[in-house]
């Protein structure tokens, strides 16, 4: 039975008009699967901020000028809460993979033969998840035995965590640019997303860019607790996830309309 | 150019509003200008707590460079405006020459900026010298990055103007690119008095 369906589908995907010929059950399962993966985006954002803000208390970040003892004291004061927050964040960032897949699957449809922007996204989201998991792993080690090690070590691990959080924006920028170019360059017969989303993605990539400046300053707007070093990249990234989640949701639902009608026939 | 261009639509007395390029580019342009507005706000706030220091440091800036650069960018914008209208009128050859002029102005800006940075660094003034110079180097540096991207965009616009048949799509791209270039110009027009003149 399933072999018959898949055979049918292979045939359907051959011609670009697509989909109308596929079985309604399959279409519905594809729609649900995409919606589920797309919802992982907002879930990631919500749980990430619950962990980072409410449990870890890392927003706003500590000052890069803080002494080792001050940093160690921050960990020691709320150790359990910080640990719970780290675990929450560490789990939630993995959802970037499923959300990234929902996004990449949409662009794949528009570049079947040479899916270069899709491959770029997959590579970047893979690296992105790894970097994000490492970020919280580093803070986890800092929160492992801050009572037993020299405060300098705790501060260094804390710094490494912030650098993993902010400094390595490049793969995320490339991810955003790949999505933006896929949208703006779409000449296939398939819808992808409204063109403004393409420009919006490029803008978010620009907003991420100044995070690398945290390497050069320990004070002011460009430091890792500053307006340009921290807040701008943070807002650009999470705004991107949220806006694209909404648009993606609408696009997935729009796919369903002709299918529902086809189902009725 | 930045404003809507009014064009009578053929066959009717009504005026059709024409937004250069496409609506989407304005998401990028306004978004990017919002980021710069944030930079400017941060600068003004930090400046307000150390006015003396900022004013004293400002004295050391070479305004000649600033004025030359402003003139260069304004001229380049003029070239781009004329280039786009020439292309719209079907005079691709003229458009190419005008875009080339814009690129030369942009290049001039880049050279002047590098010389200016060199002069500062020669006097041992770096982004770490004080808060004012941090903003001076960072804001002009980020603007420089925008200019570099803009130079790339101008090259692509030039290529679009060299197509044997300029399509609607090509024209829309040229208009989007022009909009971006004007933004680079506009940001400098705000950046320049803010860093060189605000007292």
C-alpha cells in the first residue's frame, strides 16, 4: 500500500505543478509534519528565554569589567537556579534543527536540481546548534564546581560562554543570507515567501554582524553587555525566528487550501 | 529620488505612484536606518556624561576630510539619480557612464577614509583611546562596510545597465540598488555632523 503511494508521489513530484495528484492523506501528513517542525521555532524561543532570563538571570549579561570574584559570586548565589536554566536552554536550542529543517524544506521545493541555498542552510543550522549547545555546556562547567575552583577559572568559562553566545554570529548570518537570497531569487513555479521576508532576512543578518565587536571592547555599547554587542544581535536573531515562523505557518496553511478542495472531489 | 516619483499613466489623466524598486527593499533600508538610529542614540547618551572629553577629542578630527567625503557622496548620489533616469529613458550608454562616475566618487570616499584612519593611527589615536574615538572608529567603520557593499551593488547595477535589453526586472534591481546607495549617503549626512560638529 505504502509502496503504491510513494510510487504515485514520485510521479507527482516529476512535474512542477505538483501536489494535486498526491494522496490527500499524504498531503495532510506532510502539512502536519511541517507545522510541527515550524512550531518548534517559537517553542525554542519561549523555553530559551525562560531558561536564560528567569532561571539563569543572564539578561542583561554581567559586565566584562567584573572581577573574577564578582562572577564567581553570581554563580554561587543562585547555583541551582542557574543549573536548571542551563539545562532548559541546552534542550531548547536543539529545536533550532527542526525549525531550520521546516524552513529548508520550503526552499528545497524551489531549487530541486541544485539546492545550494538549502544545503547552505542545513550546514549553518547544524553548526549553529553545535555552537549553541557548546555555549550552554561551557556555562554548565562553570556552574559545576564554582565553590571549588579559583574564581579566575569560573570567570574564564563565563567569558567563553558569552563568546559562544555572541561572537560566532557568522554561520547564523550566512544562514539568514541564504534564506534571503532563496526568497529574492526564487524563479521557480512554487511560492516560497513574500519578497519582503527576503529583505528582512538580509537586514537581520546585518543586525547580527556587530556582535564580533565584543572582542575589542570591555565597556560601552560594543561590549558583550552593550546595546550593539548584545541587544542588537539578540533582537535581530529572535525577531527573525519569530517573524519567519509566522510567515512559514501561513505558507504551510496556504498549501493546504487547494488540497482540502481536492480531497472533497 | 527617494520620494515617490509621479508619472502619468498612459491613457488616463490619473497620476500613478511609482515606488522605486520594490516595497520589500524599504524593509531593509528602514530597518538598517533604525539600527543606525540606535547607534546615534547610544553615542548621544554616552556623550552626555562626558561632554568635555567628547568635545576636546572632536577638535582633533580633520574636518577637511569630512567635508570632502560629504561632497563626494552627495555627488555620487546625483550620479546615481541621473543614471537611473537615463536608464529609464532607455539611454543605457549614458546610464553606464553616470554609474561609473558614482563608483569613482565612492572609491574617492574610501581612499579619503583610509588616509584619515591612517593619520589618526599615526598620532596613536585608536578606538581604545577614549569613548569618543571608540564611536568615531566604530560608526565610521560600520558605515565604511556599508559603503563597500554599496560599491559591489554599483558594480551589479552597472552590469544590469550593460545588458543588451534592460528588462523590467533589471530596472527594478537598479532602482533597489540606487535606494541602498542613497541610504549609505543619507547615513553619512547624519554621521558627519554628529561626529565632527555636535557641540
